């Protein structure tokens, strides 16, 4: 009977617990990150800060597992862990309430970490410990069997959680339902853990024969890791984590900050763990070294071509390189894995490496770099690692490195260095990096020789100004006089005394429309943008209207303010090339409608390289009974005009029927299908990808 119970725990309950625990651990990552993303301006750094929390708490969980397995008597290990798991149920549900919305002067990274620790800290800490702890218990229940394949099973659960989130969970269930379901899943895991904990507490001290025990202990002592080996256990996962976060930041900076673009690289990262820990058949130094070299050379060649790359090329090239680099890091890690006796120490050092990588990208890089230099630096280091692995493999195969192989690697190194060193070159006059990304100030010569001063967020221009005195008050780029917002400002019924709200300051270009007696109120979350707009551009200082700048997330500020009675409210808050999704939800439109005067106009900037926001915006406007006009302008290199797309929404039929507004309107294709309106608890960017 005892052997049957052992078989049940060993064969079914332990693998199920490993799988379920990993699923919960990684399902909660996009869930909680998406929940708090709107509170911090939709910045991609929200994800990397959350990843820092996940990595650090993974390390603390592994440390707890190591200490519990090493120092706590076996009969108490299960009782302690199961008791803490049940105690964590008192913290459910994990989603923070509205009271946790940050104040305008909060340090975003610190506030995010505080929020996550208080709501998710204990459950995530305990779930993190389950991976190594359950494998240790497996080696105790089934002595002589290698438990490392359970780590591959754990990563299969993690990968399943990540892949189901954007394709199954996010499109079908709201955030409160997701949070509730996760809480019930956590409760179910606690129930599965109870018989395992009971079994390990009742396990006899001697589970093997004396002879077998002595031989196993002797082999384990011989396999005790050296400091050099342990340093590799830290360095390899640290570099893999740096590649993961640097790649995610790079891809997200000019695109939508959405769980889908977090999930893809993290899924590939986990896939490398699955392949490498499942067995020795997946990791082959030779072809993986060449594939890594080739992928980095491809990225470098694309950078040498210059210009804005298509989203597919950016994603495939960078995610592909990251996958191959992580395969090498984790493959080399598995080559150094110890005997099961040192299993918890092995996982502890791996998690320490991941935490170090997260700390470097999330906290250190924004302080020491003015640009995203961690990406080209990582690719240069990765190329060197791939060269080492490739040379070692070639030497093993041929006895020495053939001339053709050396030539290929040398040519690849030249192409890589040529492409990546371009990432350190900059013609910008100023660069600032903070939680919200990289802000650049650059001078661009025009065809007639007159320079313009431009503001860039990432690689996207967010406004420019002519430097000649006769032109410097001229509205430019997306806000020129023939654009949707330009025509709106010119055709408003109020000749004077207009009240204008602007979500997103940029260079302050819209202040060029200000006249004496007008009032312009700008909302801006990034204090570096305010500083640059006031010190480097003159739109604000030249404006004869009264102007105010409100620091903080526009949506949170508007929520807390009394009705502003805006004649026009302009939505133009971009992060890179993506408007934060929380500014397009039904709840956000309720706030906008409250702040509009009777007959007021909502001007929504929907220009985007990667997303077609029109179905979402038009569908939401329809729900609020707003009539809409869609006004586009084409780019013109000769006049430095920027192409733009604006949706003008209002309940003022007389204004919308103005002949000038009507003649500028672009007719939408017949029967455009509106997307399901987004809410704070539901949004799906997959359906609006171009």
C-alpha cells in the first residue's frame, strides 16, 4: 500500500504540482502587469520593472527552498511550506484597488515594486519556491532518479501560461475575472500540495539501502561545484535575462506596449529552458553557434540599411537572435549541472543570475546610459560568446579551425561591429533617458538651408520647430494648419476665449494656435518632456494665451479635477509610436465627456505605423453618440509636413457639417467593422495590428 501511495505521489501528483505551479507563476505576470500598466502612462518600462520584481522574488523563493531543504528537518518541510501556502490565501484577490493609483510625484519604479510586493509578494514568493523544492522532494521520494526533467515540465507549464494569455485569456475575460480565476487556481494548487507535503513529512529517514546511500553521497561529494562553476551558473542566466529584457525594451519602444509583445520573447526564453533541460539531444553547439552568428549579422545588416524597419522584420530578427543566444546560455548551463544533492543550490544561483540581469536592465541602465545602449552591447557580447562556442565545436570536429571557418567568422565580426557600433553614434544635441524611455533633441536641415529643431521619443519625431524668427510660431508636423486638429482649431465657433485641453505636451506645438484670451491646459507625464519643451522650444513662451502644464498621467489628473469645460480636448499622448491603451477605453471617454463644454470637440490622433486604431476609436465614439470625421494629410518632404490621421468627434452637428471640415474629410471604406470597445478591464490589440 505504501509503495502504491509513493507511486501516486511520484508519478502523478508531483508532476501535476510542478506543472500547475509554473502555470500560475507565469499566468500572473502579464495579468498583474496589464492591470497596473495604465497607471504609469503605458511605458514599456512598466514591464521591465515588473520583470525585476519577478526575478528578485524568484531568487528569494529559490533561497527559501534551498534553506528549507538544507536546514529544516524533512518531517517539517512539508508542513511549513503547505502552511505558508494556505496563509497566502488570505491575500486573495491579488489585483490592487483604485486607492493604489500613484500620485503625480511618485517614483514610478519604486511605486510599482511597492505595489507588487504588497499584493503579490507572498503568493509569488511561495510559487517560485515550488520548482526546486518539489524537485528536491522528488529526489527524496524516488532516490536514484534524476529530477531535472521536472524542470523542463515546469517550463512547459510556464510556456502554456504565457501562450494562452494573449490568445485565450486576454481576448475573452476581463481583468477582474482573470484575477478571480487565478485566485481559485492558487487554492486548487494548495489542495494538491497537501498530500505531497504529508507524504514528505512521513517519509522515513532512510529511503535507500546503506550501501546505495553511501555511494550516492560519495558521488555527490565528488561532484561538489567549484567557485568557477558557480560563477558560470550566475553569469550565463544573467546574460540570458539581459538579452530578454533588452530585446523586449527595444521592440516595444516604438510599438504598442501590450502583453503580446512581452509574451513572445518570454515564451522563446522559456522554450530554451525546456529544450536544454529536457535532455542532451536539443543543444548542439555547432549549428547553434552558427545560427547565433548569422542572426546577429542579419540584425547588423538591417541596421546598416537604416530607416524604419517593418514590424515583422524587427520582431523576427531580434526575437530570433535572442532565442539562439539564450539557447547557448542555457545549453552551456545544463552542461555544468551538478548531482541532485546540489540541486537547490544550482537553481538558487540560476535565479541569482536572473535577478542580477533584471537589476542591470531595469535600474542600472537608465542611470548610466542616455540611450538603449544595452541592446548593441548585448549583441556584441553575444557574438563573442557564439564565436567561442563555434570555435570549440569546430576544433572538436576538425581538430583545428579551418581557414574557411575563420574567414566566415571574421567577415561576420566586421559586419556585426559595423552595425552595432552605429548604435553608439548620435547626431542628437541632447539625450535624456528615464522611466518613460529615451528623449532626444536633434537639428534637421531643410531643403532651403533653414534648420529645424526636433524632439524624438525613441526614433519617432514628436514635434519640430522652425528656428527662423518669421517661422517659429508656425504649427508643424502632425499639428499643421491643414491637419485634423489644425482645422478644428481654426473652425471652432469661439473666436476668442477658447478653453483647450491637450493630453501630451510634446514640443508644445499646439500652443501656436493660442490667441489672447484663450486658455491652454497641457497634461504631461514625463518631466523631461516638460523641461525640453520649455528650455529648447519657444512655442510655450511665444504663446499669447494663458498656459498651464499639469505633471502626471493625464487620465488620472482629469479624474481628480473639477469639470474643465474644454471647447476642444486633444488626445495626443504617445509612447514611441503607440498611444497608451488606457486613454482609449470607455471609462476614459466618460472622463473626457465630463470635461467637454456643450458642443465641445474631441480630437484624437490615431497616426500609427503598426496599429489601426480607427475601429476602436470609432466604435467607442459611436457608443457615446459622438459624430465623427476622419481627416488625413499626406507627408511632404519638401515642406517637412508630416502625414497624420485624426478622428474629430463631437455632438455639435453644426461644427462637423462645416464646409471646410467636410471637404477635408477622408471617406472610410464602406461598412468598416468597429472593434469591440475597450474598457479598463478589457483590450485586445491583436485585432488592430496592421
